[in-house]
C-alpha cells in the first residue's frame, strides 16, 4: 500500500510540475513524464531539501516543496532534451 501511495504522490507532483512549467502548446498531462519526473524529482529534490533543512527523512513541508522543485527541474530537463533532439532532425 505504501508503494502505491508513493507512486500516486510522484504522479501528482509530476503533473503539478508540468502545469507549472507549461507544455509548449500541448494540452493535458503526459502521465509517463509525470510519473518519472515526480518519482525522480521527489527522491532527489525532496531528499536533498529535507536533509539540508534538518528535517531528516520525515514528511515535512520542506520535503514536499523540494519534491516539487526537483520534479520541475526534471521536467525542464526533459523538455530541453526533447527540443534539442527535434532541432537536430531539421
């Protein structure tokens, strides 16, 4: 049950990151990207911010903010990589 909660939290954070960043003309949420960005961003961003702020591994607002910031960075990186790949084809 905990694993399902982590996956759901990651998808929600990833979807929020896509809404913050914007989807460059596309509509809706790319749920595959939301899952990856949310899980990776939550792990890296949430862990780093929680440990830097001294909260440890407990679920605190600093970890949630860090998760969102990490997911935004992963989403921006993905959009940059995808744009670079499409520009090379032209």
